[in-house]
């Protein structure tokens, strides 16, 4: 898979009003009453109950989880790598998360916040200050959820005139960093598969109850792996096919009703995990 032509860099920009404000007077009283240093305490007022903003926060967090599920790590600043094969599915389902976020924000601004603001004088007691509460229009600008998409940068994209020798040094550094990021992203696929399969093996082999999601999560990830296999690693593809053939055809109900099949599947899962450990060691993982 060509990183430049088959992948893009994505990042999720999320803005949510936190709903708190520093109370200087309350902070000063606590410091004075406890004979503490001025920087020993800080009182932050929660202007609305946490339950009021929680639905918006949950929608934002769900959008973040969705991004991480469909992408691979790329840079420490939160940038992620999205493959062309995953783009359509990601954008379609991201739209659903964005709609949920927008709906929760709309409900907060039109219903929850006005009600909380009306009760604030009683709820906040002596800490109440009407100037703490922005208008609905002011608040609206503090909420956003956007996806930024950029091309993957390579050494050939670097054209700054800083001298030929320095340009070559920077390009070499960029190429090394690109290789390291690709390898880290590929290792992340192996780790994801190992974690999900490990959970599956533990639940199936324990003899105790397990949920259908134990099966479905493994199946969903197995179906996603081809779109995440940046280097077209044949070992990863072989493991994926083996899991799909040997493990995912059986539902939770199948395995609960057939102890013999459950034992066979449990052993196969352990064998695959052992083989995956060997591949990870060979890769330096």
C-alpha cells in the first residue's frame, strides 16, 4: 500500500464548554482560613450540574472513539492515518456521530442550559454571580466537532531553501520518521488484533458465560484489517483469514450449546495467539 496515494492524515477538532469558572473570592477565603500559601488552593465553580453537560461530553467522546477505531496512530499531536479503503465507511458513520453531537448541543442550549441558569442562584448560594453565565449565542460558538483531512507529507514535499546539504539532512530525517510511523501504525494493527483475540480466548476458554459482543467485536475487527494493513503484510493477512475461517463463523449461542466445539475453538484461539506472539517478536514488538 502506497502511503502517499492510499492514505490521508485526519484529526478531530472538538470544542465543548466546560461549564466552570475560577472563583477568586472563594479561593482567597479558603487560603486565609487554612493559613495556606496563596497558590495552595484553587476553587472552580461548576456553573451547571455535571449531569447537564454529560450528554454532550459523551457524544464527543463517542466521536473520538470512532475516529480511533477506524484509523491508525500517526503523530503525537493527535493526527491519525486513514486509509482510502476505510474513508467511505468512516465518513458515513462519522456523520452519525456528528449529528448526535449537534443534537445534544442543541438540546443543551435550548433546554438544559436555560433551566440550569434559572436555578443557578439557588444552587450556587453565595458563589452565584450572574455575569458568570454567557448568553446562548456566546455559548454556541464554544461547541464544534470537525474533521480535518490533509495529505501525507513525504521528504519530496520539503522544498525550503536552506542549503542543499541541510535540505538533504532534513529529507533523510523525514524519510526515517515516515518509516518509523508506518511501522508503529502497522504494529498497532497487530496489537489491536492481539488484544481483541486475547479477550475472546479468555472468555471462550473460561467455561463461564460470555456476551455476543465478544464474538461480534472480533468479527468486526477481522473485517477491518485489510483496510488497515498498510504494508500489505502477508503474515497479518494469513492470521486474519485464519481467524475468520476458524473462529468467527460460530456465534455465542453456538458455543454455549456445543461444549465440544467450544473446546476446539478455544484451543484454536490460543494457537493463533501463540503464532501472533512469534510474529510480534520477529517485528521487534
